[in-house]
C-alpha cells in the first residue's frame, strides 16, 4: 500500500507541488490585499477625524476636504486592486509556465522510454540470430558446406543492426533540433535514390519500384525524412509483402509520396489506430504494423509542417501510406 502511494506521488509530484504553490500564492496575495485595504480604511478614518477636529473651517471647506479624502481613498483602492490583480496574474502565469515545462519534460521522458522499447524490440531478432549462428559455429554443429551461406546471413544481420542504429541516431538528431532550424530544401528524387541504395547495401531488403518520384524540392529535415521513409519502407516490407511502389505527385501546393504495397491491409476505419503508440498490431484490424515506428514517423512529419496518413480498401487488399511535405519556394517538379 505504501509503495503504491509512493509511486502515485512520484508520478504526480510536480503537479502537486505546483498546485500547492498556486494555492499558497493566491492566499498570500488575498491576505496582502485585505491587509492593505484595512490600513487604507484606517487612514481615511484618521484623516476625517483630524478634519473634524480642525478649527477655522466653514461648512463648504469641510465638505470639499471630505470629498478630497474620499477621492484619494478611491484612487488608492483602485491602485491596490490593480496591483494585486497584476501580481496574481504574474505569479499564476509563472506557475503555468513551470507546469508546462514540467509536462514537456515528462512527455520527453515518456518518448525516450517508448523509443527504448522500440529499439529493444527491433534489435532483439537480429541479435538473437547472430548469437545463434556464433553458438553453432563454436560447437561445430554446422556442416562445412553450409558455413559460407550462414556466415553471409550473419553479416546481413549485422548490417541490419548497423542500419537500425543509424536510423535511431538520425531520429535523435532530428528531435534534438528546433523543427524550423532543420528544414532545408531537399531534392526528393536524389534523396530517395540515395536512401534506396543505402538500404540495398545494408540488406534492409525488399523490392522497391521508384518509377514515378519526380524531382521536387521540399522543405524537410534530412535526418527526419530519412527516419520517416525507413520506418514506412520497413513497415511495407514487413506487412505488405512482395513489391513496394513509390509514387510522388504535387497536390494542392504540397508534395505527396505514396508508399503502396499489396499485403495484409487493414480495416478502413482503423487507419488512425495504426499511429497510436499504445497499439502494436494486436487489436482487431491492426495487422499492418501499428506501434511506435509509425507514431515516430508521423510525429517527425508534423514537425516539418507535413503529415502521414494511411488508407486500405480492406484486409488482404494492400495499403497506401501517404507522406505530405511542404514544397520549397520554386521547387516544383522538373525533368
């Protein structure tokens, strides 16, 4: 019971402290306002008593002095209320900013934990494969004629590990920068050609048909766009099967890249759930790679001012993931 309370308090400590501080601050400001208000009323009464005791004044002068005292007291009241309100707003605003900063730090911590979970999941399979191969070689259980092929497969798994590490580092670099600082004009045709060549060298697998990309200059973060396309291509090869097709086009002043496959597909009304970090393909209709990979890709795309959407006619009928990015000034398709 005590451990449960400690965990509950630890998860909400920042919110509790900020709430307590806000209550104390509001109480102090209210008490200060009441105290000064009372002091000013006492001063007004004292001024009126001194006026009444003063000799040599006619009725008109006394009335004028009383009006002056009342006007001065009203101005002081307005000043007190205004200063108290301003002080309360400044303190409340400061606490709200601190709360938002605390929430952002909490979100960043949660994002890092999810990234670590994703990394562990993606590294587990190739590491297990390489470990099994090395154990088999160590005990000599692999026939001589099969060793060369298995060693080649082991090298491919090592390349996959290197590829995953590079992708994760690229994601971290993209997230560490201000979204506006990382956006630069990027030639889509050249970038995708280099990306596919790199995937081929590292054994990321699959056949990709980039027949209709088009040379368009888009505003994008190079590291971020690489992570986006790596995730979508990995997802397409894992769940799509067969050949993956890339098709780029200009629509409504934006450049859109469709990544299409002929694989498992999903229920049309389940598209948004694919990008939910809490789903990993276990729910009904969630057979096309739901989980952190797609959530990361969409998050990066939106940081660039773009988006990612998904569409499928239904289970077993393939899927299309569409990346939308802003076109750079004068970056229309050519060639």
